[in-house]
C-alpha cells in the first residue's frame, strides 16, 4: 500500500473485464479512447468510449471483437468503428463520453 494515503480505485471484475459505475450507479466498461488532433487549430480533444452491458445477453462475443476497433474516416465528419455488436458510425463533434448500450 502506498504511504501517501492515496485511495485505491477498485473495479468490479465481471468475467468479461473490469467494470466501473457511472454517476447513477450503472455498470459500464471503458471500451476505449478516441483522441482527435486538429492540426490546423493545434488542439486535441479526448473522448472515452463507455459500453453499458446488457443483463440479458452475452456482452462481448469474441468473434466480433477487435481490440483496435478498426477506425475508418469515411468523410471529414464521420468515423466508423468495429464494436462488439457490429459496426458503429460516429459523427463529429463527439461528446466527452461516447456511450453504447448493449441490447
């Protein structure tokens, strides 16, 4: 244990990975991060991808899972990702937290 008195950030392990609770107490996984670099403005925006699991189905079927999400820009305002339940399309601007709720 650290001598500085730092609080530990314990996470619940679900068998699928480590989960966290949002402000409302709902369970979610941090699935990934998206960082957007605007070269013209010399800025970076950081976004987190939260996946809220379903209680009635399997959460992350391995046959659809790709750890790098295979990002692809289809135009200047659209980003396609490969997610556990299939392809997802995101449109700029992104919220700080990008949320997916599994059915």
